[in-house]
C-alpha cells in the first residue's frame, strides 16, 4: 500500500468516527468526499456535505462545524500516517459529486478558494473578506461557551452572516494569564482579529 492510500484510509476512518460521534447532535452533515493532487496543491481537501442548506447555516453559526473541524484535525494529528499532512476542511451544501466531471468542478472551485487572496480586500471604504468577498466587518468571531471557563476565549471560528454564505475560518489566540482580566467578550466583531493568529 503506498503512502497516499494509507493516508486516505486513515482520513476516512477519522471522518467515519466523526460522523458516529456527531450523530446524536443531528448536525445535518451527511456525506463527505476528499481530494488530493500534490501537483495542484499540497493539502488534502476534505469536504463535509450538508444536504439541507439551513442545517449548514445553523451548524456554521452554532459551532457544530467548528467542533467537526476540531474533531477531524485532532483525529488526524493523533495518527502516525496523518499527523504531518496538510489538510483543509470545507463545509458545503448539497451532495458529494458522483460523476467525475462534477468532482473535477468541485475540486477546482475548492482550489480557487484556498489559492485566492486571504487578506481582506479594500473596497471603497469597506473591506471585503478574502475568502467569500462579503463585507468583512459583518463577520462574527464566535466561540463556544465552554471557553468561558477562562475569562477570554482562546479559540473559535468566524462566520459570515450573508445569506447562504458558508465562509468558515478558525481562529486561535494565546493570551498571557495576566491579560485574561479584560472585559468578558460575548461576541466580538472582526477587529478583534488583530489579536488573533489564524490557523
Ligand atoms: Zn460571506
Ligand atoms: Zn468571509
């Protein structure tokens, strides 16, 4: 078995575990697919599909997607075959492509997403998100309640409120303990990002 095959097997196993672990939450995540072509990109592209668009929007907002993302990343980190690979996880509406042509289209659109500009793009006096092209200031930094055990959240995700947009990014930050006494944020707007190191 060559390395790519054993990596793919391990990724599939981790994704299978994820679906089992998240079944009780009724996230609406139903299918997955993955792409890997080192000639085009060094990253393994993993796509989790939500057949219902509303389920996807809700899961992006309420943190299920973030937890899925975290589960898969940690699962990959925990195995020898996959601990050093690059991977990018996407959340998409619809179903996994079954025809080769559709699969190629999806792969190319995902490549565009990760190869495109990531820094905000100035647009008049506004800034556009480098991922989805919507107004950056409307993006929300979100985090799970659990993180409030310490005063400042240290990681979470970013969601775009534009209708039907599935822009998803994770963020994390390292605060020194003595900086944790600032006011307790519930939901911070995007300018908070200056403090944060994007993964
Ligand atoms: Zn957007
Ligand atoms: Zn965006």
